[in-house]
C-alpha cells in the first residue's frame, strides 16, 4: 500500500507501553546481556546501505573544541551502589579518551524506576541544561510526544554529518526517515543491534519431554499438558509462581498465537489496536472482535488455575522471585521475553539447575509460534535524542558518536575495565576474570546504554549458548515481518478519556480472565468484558485511529 509523506499525528501525553515487557531489572529492551551479538538481526543495518556522505558537513578538524565541556547523559535505571567503585574507574578512563578526542567528559543522570516516566518527562521539561544526551524510545519513553513538545532538539543533516559522522554514515536513509517528525530528525535509532523482546514461556525442556512432548512445547495446549505433568510429578512445586502482573502479556500472547494480529505500539499498555499481517492498515481490536478465541482463553486459564499453575492468591502475590527460582529449579516456567531466555538457557553460574541436574534443559515457547506471527522490534524502541535545553548539543553529538562507534569507548561504556570487569578468551568471547565479583565488578548493563548498541562492536558473552540462540534467531528471521507502524503515533487528544477508561476496564477484567479468577462461565465474563469496552468507547477509538491511518498510509 502506497504511503503518503504526511506530517505525523502526535499526542502531548502518550500512554507508555510496557517497559521491557514487565521487568525492572532489565527494563525495556533493557537487557544489556548482549545475547544478540552478531546474530541474525531483526533491526540491524549494514554500512553498505549508508546515507549520503559527509560532503556538506564541516571538516571535523575545523571544529572548535578548545573549551572543555561536561556532557550529561540521562538514562532510566538506578544509580550504581555496590558497583560504584568500578563504575567510577570506568568513567575516569572513558573521560580521558573523550577529553583527548573531543575535549569533553561524560556524566550520567539516572532516572530511578520508581515513577520513572513522570520523573523523566519532568526533567526534560525543565529545559535548564541539566541533561544533554537523552535515552528515549518511541514505545515506552514518550519519544514522539517529547519531540512534538519541543523537549528534543531538531537534528539537521548537516549537524549529524559534522558532529556524528560515523553514525550518520552507518544509518541507512530509510531509517533516518523513521526518526523524523514533520520532516525533521529528532532521534538517532539503535538500528544496528539485534534484539528480540517478544514474549513467551521459558520452561524445562527435559520435563516437557518426560511429559510426552518430545519436541517440546509448541502450543498453548502443550503448555497445559506440561503444567499438568509438573504438578502431578512434582506436587510441591508451583509451576509458575507469577506475581499476577502478566495479564496483558498473557492475553496479547494468546491473540498472537491464534490470529495474525499486529499491534500498534504506544496507544495503551495492552496494545489493544492494530492490523493484521494480510491487512496492516485496517484498524481493529481483537479484544472485542475475537469473542470465541477469548472465551477459549478464559476457559484454559480457568483450567490452569484449577491445576495449580500459580498460587491461589496470585493477584496479591507481590513478593514473587520466580525468575531466580527458575534458575535453581524451584519452579517450572518463567513468562518473559526472548532476551531473558538467552540468559536462562545458558549455563551461567547463576543457573545452578544445570550443575545440580545434568539432564536439565531449557526451552522457549514464543507467543505466535503456532501461526508464525512474529513482528520485529521497532528501530526506535531504543534511540538517542539531544535535549533542546542542552548548552552543548554539538559536543553531545560528538560524544555519542564515540560511544556508539569507537571500539575503546564502546567497550569501556558497555563492559567496564578489561581485566577487571571482563576479559577476552582466545576465541574472542567475553568472560569474567578469576577475581571477578558480581556484586562489585559488574559493569555490563550498569550504564543502561540501550540507545546506541552496535553489533559491529559487541563481544559475545562466553556464557551464552550460542548454538541454541542462533537457531532461534534464525527461526524468527524466517517468519518475522518488520514493525510496520514506525512513523505512526496516534493523536489521542480527542480520545484520551476513552483510552483511559478502556485501560481501567482491561486491567480489572483481564486480571480475572488471564488468571482464571472469575466467577461464572467463560462466556459470561468475556461478554461482560466486551460490553464494558464498548460502553467505554472502544469502537469510537478504533474509528478515530482508522481515520488517522487513512491520512498517513493511503
């Protein structure tokens, strides 16, 4: 379908999407576990497809860097505590290089996960020069509303060619187009880093085989068989000790597995509107149209509840340590995304199940597996912007260009000091020194650099099971479609109240449905849920989104 080049429709306050799909420790895409290094990329770009060269930019040698400046990088995450000494040592070495190459130094402004979005936007709104480089995202960190509202600086082609020439040259022209609002560039995409944050169930493959699933779990029905086996064979184990917050991922995962639905990011956290793989630009909501499927979902979740897949008080279970319990064999499943599976499938010291049981194996059932319904991550799921309040935007771009493209800067910022926080094996993999202490020496992930990772400079983690990871990534690569709505951000000004009511209704009902905690029949609870959505105006929201789609895509 031919797309018009029209002004984007933006809102002043977008409702944030799921942060890394539900976990603070690796929020967002936020796992910096490098599981995707040099793997088949779902959002990678090749330098051979680069944009035009630096011909119209200023010669870098002519740039005046005589004044030493401090560039502040704002990112979501907690200020280092136990690893502070190593973090400070890393920053000292990094700043020596930055001072030498562009007479600047870097400091980090951490936005704590507590009320992160409000504090993030308030900091940007101050426009007082507090921050320069800003980690952002189109689907969970209000990148487009902040662009519209003037919080981010317009990045002209000449600025990028002059002050971030390596980045400019490595990002294809079509990817720069996806970073524009009203024809101007506001974001620098993380488009050369392969990562998959699609959700599914991580499970014990050895137990699945014992349950008669010789090929592992391939469907939701297989999951039921698996959970029944676990509960019967290991009665003291809670198969999935959920904290009751995964209802949106569960419902979305069921829909992905039973349709060709492609959700639009950023309208609401449950991703309740989208198109289909065969008709991407006709907007609908499967939450009100796919009644029979939702009834089947409700029935299965009631069955899981009766099996004892989770605790009886799951909706009030706020102290779950399910992922850590999976590592040591106390539970049978973890619901999260592919990047988390790449950690749990690997024989790291934390995953003691493999040392305790030589037959232990880990599988991954990804949502959409039955239908091959997988969508690649948007290249602006992680992006860098420059604050419009920055006093030194040019130097900020120079620093970013080094962080993204200079091997020495990149390795320091992402991994820490070689020989202390990591070392390289003879076969070129990254491991930890014999003296390494996880609590004090871990820098990997501390800087929360989720806005410019680069597969050309990534060093594969030696602890990862790359045979399994590469095989799954290859499977994804065969069935995926690229995220189709990268330049669409809904103008919700006239439908904000409806979306707010729909969010509340979805939370109230889907918690009951997704964990089988409803009274009466599955048919009754789904009918009640859908009637409430219609009363709240879901059809009006769908019609308004269609109007905006028609303006942009037809």
